[in-house]
C-alpha cells in the first residue's frame, strides 16, 4: 500500500448488471485510475437495500454480476480492491456516528435525495434508511480516507454533504481524523438510452449491457434513434439529440473523423446506416474482449468469490483502522 | 444460558450517575428480575451521543459511573450481563437494516420522540441520529431476542415501534427471525424531585444519588417540599402532591403504617419532621449498603472494567448470532 498514491472510493449499487452508460460514466475512468491511485470499489448492496425492501434477492444476486462487469471491463483485482459493503460492518458503525452530525432537515434539502425521492414516488413515505443513505455514503468515503471520488455531476451534492460531515466531525473532536474528498467528474458524464431517453437504464430496456452478445449490440445500434426529420440521405441532419452521435461522441477515437462526420451529416448526404455501421464496429471492438473476460470469470465463480473475499478483508482492515481512530477521538475506547 | 428463562434487555443512557428515581423506576426491579430472567443491561453510550455532540466526554466518563451504580444497587454480574453499547458494533449493523423498514414520517409521529424533541428545543434542527434512535433501540432489544423490556409508561411507544419493526422484518424475509417483546411496567414508575418538580433529575439539582453520603441524604430529606398550607402541626395536611408522601409511597415497607400516617396527616396533628425522620431512616437503611458497595467497586476500577469487558464479550456473541441470522435471511451471506 503506497502512501504516495491518492485514495479513491467509488462503486455501484448492486441492482442489475452494468451497461455502456456505466462504462462511459465511470468504469472507463476507473480502469485508468487503478494505475495511478489506490482504488476501492464498493459493491453497494447495503445501500441498494434502502429502496429495495422485499426485493433483497435482486440486490444480493447482482453482487456477483456487478463484480463480473468490473473484472470484464478491465478492473484488475491486484490493482483495485473490490469489496462488498454489507460485509464491512465498520461502515454501519461509522454511519451511526456521522448521523449525529447532520440534521433531518439538512438531509431533506439534499438535491440528489430530493430528486431521487421524486423519481421513486415516495412522497411522505420515505424509508428512513433511504433518507440517511448520503450519510452512509459519507461513511463509505471517509472510512477509506478517500481524497478522490469519481461521480456524475448529479452526485456533487453528496460530496458536499460528505465534506460537511468531515469538517463537523473533525471540529467536534478537535482533531483531523477524517479527510475531505474531491469529486472527479468524467469527461462524458452520461450516455442516452438507445431510444433517445435521457438515461440509459436496465428498467427502461434501452441499455446495452457490458456482456451483450455481438448480435445484441448490432440490433441495439440498429434500433437507435437518429434525427426523425432526416428522411432521405440527402436531407440535412441534426447532430444534437441524435443518439448515434451521442454514442460516437463517447466511442469514436478519432476526433477529426468525428468532426467530419458531423459536418457531413449536417449538410446532408450521410446515411444513418453508415454512421451506425461505424458505431457498431467501435462497440464490437470494445465489447468483444469485455464479453470474453466476463464469460471466463463467470465460468469460475469460485475465483470471483475469492477476489471479493480478499478485497473485503483488505477493505475491512482499512475501515476498521479509521473506525478505531473515530471511536478513540470520541473517547469510545474503554477497553484499549 | 438457559433457554427456559425469559430474556430481558434494559439499560440507561450514560449521561450522569443514577439516583433514587432510577432505583424506584427500574433498578429495584432489575435486581429482582436477574434471578428469574436472563438479563442484559445496556450502558447506552452510543444512544447518549445522539443528543450530546460536543459533550462526548460526559457520555464516556459516565459509563463507569452507571456501571458502579448498577453494581452498587445489587446487580450481580454473574446473573446479569452488563455491556457497553458502542463496543457491540453488531447493534449499528442491525440498526442499518431496520432503518429501511420504517418511514421518516412514522418516526416523526412517535410520541416519545415528539416529546423529547420538544424538551430539547430542537425544532427543525433534529440530529438525524436522534430521530433514528428508536430504531437503534429496537436493534438493541431485538439483537438479544428480548421478550421483556422493563420501561416507564412514557416509553410504551418505543416498544410498539420495536414490535412493528419485528413484524415488518419477519414478513419481509418470510421467516420468524426477530422476536416481539412486551413492556414490563414498574409498580411505582416515577419519583418526584425533592423540590416537588415532576421528575427527579441531576440537571435540576433535585435528585438523591445512589452514592449520596448519609449527610447528603439527611439534607435532601430536610429540603423536601411538603404541604405549603400545613403551617402548624395541628392543621390538616395534604398527602397528594406532598413530596415526602410520594417518597414514603415508594420506600415505606409497611402498608398499614403508611395508611395510618396518611390518615393522621390529613386530619392534623402529624408534624412534617416526624415523617421526614421516618423517611430518612428508610433511605439511610436502603442506601448505606449501596454506598458501601459503590465505594468498594470504585476502589477497584480494573475489576469494574473486567466486568464490563466480559459482559460486552458475551453480549457480542449473542448479538452477532442474531445479526448473522438477519443477514442470512436477507441473502447477505456470500462468504459463508
């Protein structure tokens, strides 16, 4: 464990397999960052439980699925620590202490939570665990003394809340125990669904999964919405809001080619089918090795569980050291 | 561990030494119950933290003080398990799972919490940890599968909330994992302060502590409010609202004598000083051995810490078994 490398905490709720939206939004960055940072990757089953009461099997079944997606995308367990949230009870303990440092009304004002409550139609029936989850997230981050947290821009209020808690805790105990963190925003933060909806999502059935077959990928690209007014090839086409271009923005490696394609499309004469063929080639090239790695790991579930067990043990060591310091700072170390 | 004996969970926030109000309200019952039940006594430092941010030393310093009061009052560590809440992290873990089963508005409707929020002038600035503490209390009770919880009548909504959570959890996982509990009300639930205020409390400076000296006890009894209209011995006196009679109700062992004293006082001719002398004798007889035991234990702090360490180890064993079952029922047992 090198102290020179920054510490990163990031992860995913385990509610379904990951898709290209995750790849662009976070996974791609994590695969790069694991060489430069000490990276902890959280399989957030406990957090997923907060709004999946009665659907806990969905949550627990997807722990391995998300782990497979990580490994398939190129996360190397020798470089990154993949661990299971529910198996690090120190996180629950730290959450409990941080909960005393934030008011209920402050949590209710959190813009991310407000939006998520709206999306889930909770209205007044917000599960207490759900309202509290930003505090649990702050515990996840601070337990590892992470200084960098890769997030989408919709998650910035969470980082702000975390840092408020860090400052409040440190000032309460009069010592710099917890560490403030910084949000690392991805260059391309969000991929639309293939149907043009703002968000790619499993539940909307508009996603391309990381384990998608060659045929699935091709079909999905063919289904992608383009410019509905681009009826004939010669018509001028619109690039903005065009799903295929949104994908090319994320996956076309040659910026000059991309600019040329956009200009050509705008003035007319470039067929959707040509764009789609190009995008399909990029996605096939990207996802073929991912799919192969996923199948290899999926065939050796014992090895995946080993990776998770070892990662979780390492995570517990780090988190328990922080909780030890937190409790000592509060005087809760009677037996030491 | 006998399975025939009922399991009891009870305890105190560690915010100050205990007084006669605690003795009458709970301690006296616990000393009896330890012979008939498997009794877990919680030193609730984590719970005390929820409304003592910035005053954590008060909370941690009083862990030993309350333990001394328990031992002094006659709690036998061979019969009862005295343990420290913060040192049983399984309780935080269980709390986290129970938090998903209750809504924020349900917690806000809890009459005990409403009253406590009012008393603390929190208004909208309720610490999240404080609003959640009934859930943490439910975790304390259910972690030990306690079937009996000795409480004051003001705490009945807490028991109701606990049983709601038990039913919700069991129905969610489709198994009878957690156990419902029953409130055990003390015969005399509350002792007034020596100044006649409704509640005896350290902060109101109207309490008689369990460790009070003979002189302190005598002075406190002499300070006690009686009937302000009972100016001359021959005047008829009022028994209701008379602090000395409230204490005699709790400490006069002879019911016939007590009835005679009340009748005599009502018709006139019974001096306050006579009542106070009798009460003083009862309190001296009660508290002398308590004070002596307290001094003995206080002189051997290492032994007290040993008792707490052993109690906490035993409590962890029981609580971790329950948390194991809870997590297994939710499918959170990937590595077992």
